[in-house]
């Protein structure tokens, strides 16, 4: 497995592969990789001849009050995981390599990026779209892989690719959970032992909501209330949002649960903001 820190070096490796007729899959990440990322890389390895993993904590998607500086990093562990999962190249640029000092171009989506996490993190998706667009231009992958845990991110990137005619297949991959149900996330490392237990309320409340929907409940408000009440009973939890939206259009709020529906939540456990969700087709 190769490691490249420069854009030109990365392009040279990939253009050699392309000349040889190899297909290329990209897994964009911010590092501190876990089983969730591993499942994306393994899926990419199954579906492409060569897999590139980008490891870049993208400053542009963090607001000044967010955790850019303290975001966990462990590059040696990341490389071992990538190699183990079958990646052929890790692209690990410094911020200066990605954003030169005259940088002033941005990629943004409307509507789909405005609700849910977009409300509490207003500049986040502009930063995500810009860096993912740059990674797509650098790597020129045939396919790119994203986890459904960041469901809104997945929807935003699909929209960007459609709207801007990028010739890349976006593959969404299922949420990977710890044995007790907590969705895997690099930010789980921030949780104290007590908070780690309290964090289970995210999955527990979603699980119950899903059961009610499968049992025939159609009123979005009732499902939301059920989730809100359960989470509010957990003293260490503070809700950022609980939303039920359409999954196949603009992520607009729905009143009646029918068609493809995303139930998404963001909850602070202590100071750590965690997200989780489920998608159902009714
Ligand atoms: O999901 C992430 O880790 C990041 O938002 C991404 C897609 C790598 C862009 O920085």
C-alpha cells in the first residue's frame, strides 16, 4: 500500500492505474478509523480494482467553536487498518496542500443541506461538499463510499453529484454498531464511562420508534414525541434535534410516515454531539 501526501503524487499513481484499465474506488475519511470505515473500505475493495482512502481532517467543515483541534488522530493505526482492509493508496495531505492561501472557491447545495445538522452546523455541508468535490477531482474515482450514519451528508453528496454531473457512483453503506447498539463514531472516544452508558439512549429510542412504525404507526409527531420523551429521561442527554423527513426528495419534514423516510437525531451526551438514524420504506 502506498501513502501520498501530495496531490501530484496521488494523481500520478492513479493515472498509471487508469492507463492499465483498473477501476478506482474512493473512501473519503477524516481518519481515526474504526470498524465503520473498515466496512466501507472492504465494500470498495470488493467492487473496484484499486481502493484509495483519503485521511484528512478538513478544517473547512468545522465552525470556530467546534472540535477541529481536538478531533482524534492516529495515523499509524489508520494506515494499519487501511492496509488490512485491502486499500492500495492512502492520500493524507496537510491542510496547505488542499487549500492554498488564495483559496476562494466553494461548492454548496441548497435545501437538502439546510435542515437537520445543517441547522445547528450552518457552514458544515459547504465544507464537506467543497472537500469531497476536490477529492473527486484529485482521485477521479469510479465509485465513492459513504456511511449511512451521516445520512444527511450522504444525501447532500448524492445531490451534488447529480446536480453537477459528476460521473461517480455514490455508494451508501449501512451503519456499523458496537455490540450494545451504539453507532460507531470517531467521536465516541470523547465519552466518559458514564456518558458511554447514557449514549445508548440514541439507539434505544430509535429502535422503539422503528418498532412502532413497523407496527403501523403513521403519525410522525407521535413517533417524534416517543423519541423525545425517552431521550429527555436520560439526565446526561440533551437533544439537538429529532426529525422525521423524506429520504428520497429534499429531506423535508413529513407529517405522515409513508414512502422512504429518514428518522434522524442529534443528541449531546455531556459535551459530545452524537448522531444516529434509521431509514424505512413504508
Ligand atoms: O464523513 C467524514 O468523515 C467527512 O465529512 C468527509 C466525507 C471525509 C469529508 O471531510
